[in-house]
C-alpha cells in the first residue's frame, strides 16, 4: 500500500523525530536524496548548470543543501533568491562555501533558468499556500519552457499539499522527490499531474506518522483482496451479479456492463432489461429477462444505470434495485434518479460511480468545480448519500460514507480509458466483486485498479470492449500469475 498523510500529521511526525536526532539531520537526509536524484537526471554532474529556485522556507533549505552537494561534484550552481533576505541561512552558506553563486535580479534569474540543465524547485513545500506569487510564477514558467529537467523538492511548488488543488500558477516537474510519506497533492489530480515521476525517500519520520488520509493499492494489496475460487466454490458462492443496464436506444451499455461483470469472476450474470438480445448475441451464458430487476431472480449484487435512458422504466429499474437488500452499484443514467434519502435508508451498501460531470450534478455544482476539488467532492458525496463513492477520472478516488477510512486513490489508469463505454465495463467489474462479497470500498478500489491495469495491458488506442477483454490478463498480472 502507498499512503498519503496530511501536512499537520507530517509536521507533528517531523517534530517528534527531530526531538530524538541531531539538529539538521532530517534536512541533510532530504538533501542527500535530492542530490542523488539530481545527479541521476543529469547523467554527468561535472560541468553542468544547475539552478535552484529558492523560497523562504525549509523547502528552499533542502534545495540549497542539495545544490551544495552537486556543486562539490563540479556542477556550476546558481541559486535564484526569490526573497533574498529570507533565504535559508545555513543552506545558503553551504552553497556559497561549495562555490555556488546567487542571483536576485529578475532578468538574470530568468536567463539562468533558460540555460539550465537541471532546475531544483525549492520555492515552497508543505508550507506553501495559494498559487505561486508573481515573482515565483515567472520563474516556474521559465522552468516549464526551458530544456532543463525540473526536480521538485517535496512537492511541485504552488500546489495545495492537502487537497491536490492547484489554486493558481504552479511548477511542472519531471520528477518529485518527497520526504517521509506521500502528500495528498502527489496522488490526487490536478496537482499529481504536475509532480512527474515520484520518488519517496525515507528520512526517518515513518514511525512517528499517524493515520493516513489517503491510500493507494499496489499489486500485493489487490492480490490479497481479490476472491479466489476454492474447492467448494459453486456459482452461487462465487456470486451472482444482476445487471440492469441498456435500453432500446443504448443496448451497447448492457453488453459492456455484462462483459465487465463476466470477466471479473462472477459465478453468473443475470440481465434485466430491454437489451437482452444484444447481450445474448455476445454472451450466451447470461440469464436474461426482459422485465425489471424484480423479475430477474436472486442475485448477490445489482449494477444499475449504464445506458438506461431517463424514461419511466428507468426510474422503476433504479428504485427496484435500491429496494433490495443486496449491495447496489448505481452508475451513469441511474445517478440522475437518486434521492439521497432513499440511498441513506438502505441497509445494504450502495456504491455510486460518477464521473466529474455526474458528481457535479449530484452536488449541484459545475464540472470544473469538481475537477478542481476532487478530494473534497468525493468525500462530500459519500457523506451526503451515505454511500461508497468512486469518482472517476485520471486519478480515480474512492471514499466511504463514514469518512473515517482513508480515501483510496487509483493511479493505474491511462488516458486511453477515456473512451465511450469504458465506464460501463467498470461498473460491471465492480458489481462482480460486490457479488463476490468484497466490502464496497475494496470492490470499488480493486475494480478501478484492474480496469486501469487492463487498459495498460491492452496498450495504445482501445475500445471499451478491449478493456473488458483485457481484465483477465490484468487479474492474472495483479495475482502475480
Ligand atoms: N516534514 C519534514 O519532516 C521535513 C521537511 N523538510 C522540508 O521542509 C518543508 C516545509 O518547510 P516550511 O515549513 O519552512 O515551509 P515551505 O514549504 O518551505 O514554505 C514556506 C515559505 O514559503 C512562503 N510561501 C508560502 N506560500 C507561498 C507561495 N504561494 N508562493 C511563494 N512563497 C510562498 C512562505 O513565506 P511567507 O508567507 O511568510 O511570505 C514561507 O516562508 C517541506 O516541504 C520539506 O521540503 C525537510 O527539511 C526535511 C524534514
Ligand atoms: N485521463 C484519464 N486517465 C485515466 N483514466 C481516465 C481518464 N479519463 C477517464 N478515465 C477513466 O475512463 C473511464 C470513463 O468512464 P465514463 O466517464 O463513465 O465513460 P463512459 O460513460 O463513456 O463509459 C473511467 O473509468 C475513468 O476513470
Ligand atoms: K517545491
């Protein structure tokens, strides 16, 4: 598992650790790791040009000490002092002693960035608030347009560490070296997208860290959570999933949701709705009824919503599914028919899987607002509906209604997943895992993981059906088989 901790937690851990260690040791550990990553990015250190964007806090101190190490290995280092009278004193002294120089004039600073081989971004770390201020903004822009590799210290400056929001101008890094633990901004978009490749460095604060606010599953976590059929398994024990999706107008959604469900290990799939013919043509193993969920027979979980349209039948379908006592996943058109009171009153779990636009409609906001505040949005939706919510997008988030468990973030996805119908496959996949008995948060986060991994394994341009077909390979891959 990868964990993300908030700033308050990191600061408390830092204090506790520092109380046991010689002064300055944490910063030296940070600087050593930064210098090593910087040297790697440069290939050969001697004779290269390194520029340090230096803010007024400890983040600038880390960067200056790292630059001093590179200067000692023969790099020509220029520190751009954004607030010259407030630069980290010991860090600056170390750099000057190692032969580095400083610039403060805006023109000279921008020229230095433009001709750098490596830029160390030490403007702000976890102490940054709001977007970059104007002086820092022009430097971030210069770093973005130069050919230099940009290495962010702890976080790309300008992002909000706790929320992943990007309130204004920010640095775009090729690589971010972060200390002690991931900060939410490194895992949640839009900030995560600015961080580039991530490198987590153990500086010794781990034992003092409290509970994480975020977690990201890795292969081993998924392997431990996925069901494995045993000797006594039969199709009912493996889980029967009901799919109520598709309409005369959108039969494809039924086929795709069923495909996702079948490839994620369901013992059987029952389909209820007007798309039965299309479903059977592709998947003869499915038990089909043209009626509503009532007519389908017993299932262990329902998936409702993809391609239902918005007619009276669609409403009946959603309310019948919600009236059952099994887990229900509601996606797409089904999300437009949700009353929070009905969802909250359910005794079995409910999982909602909106994309940003659907989440915005549920929250009474605009899409851009949800995109900008993904972490808040997913938490708020989960609380309001008393449901587990999977917010789709480049970094998919999963939040539980209690608000007490860390939000799960999924990073396996690829932009190729943004193809019509791939969300339908995801809902079937998640429904199958719910039917198998996984807790809603585990089902949703494992489904997002496998879905993203399937798209990666399918490689390159893909259709939604390609994603469904790659799910068994993703499953085997996650299981290490
Ligand atoms: N945790 C750990 O274990 C360890 C942490 N370490 C390091 O410490 C870092 C945290 O350091 P920190 O607390 O000094 O804050 P930091 O991020 O440097 O920024 C604060 C300064 O920036 C300024 N400023 C604020 N917003 C701004 C903006 N938008 N645009 C421009 N400027 C802005 C603000 O100035 P002011 O508002 O006062 O004008 C303030 O002076 C952490 O990320 C890690 O790198 C390591 O040394 C190893 C151990
Ligand atoms: N940029 C992206 N990177 C990774 N995954 C993405 C990206 N954009 C969309 N996705 C994923 O693609 C899927 C699209 O689902 P959805 O928006 O419901 O589309 P549809 O309704 O066409 O099926 C979701 O799983 C979402 O997380
Ligand atoms: K930084």
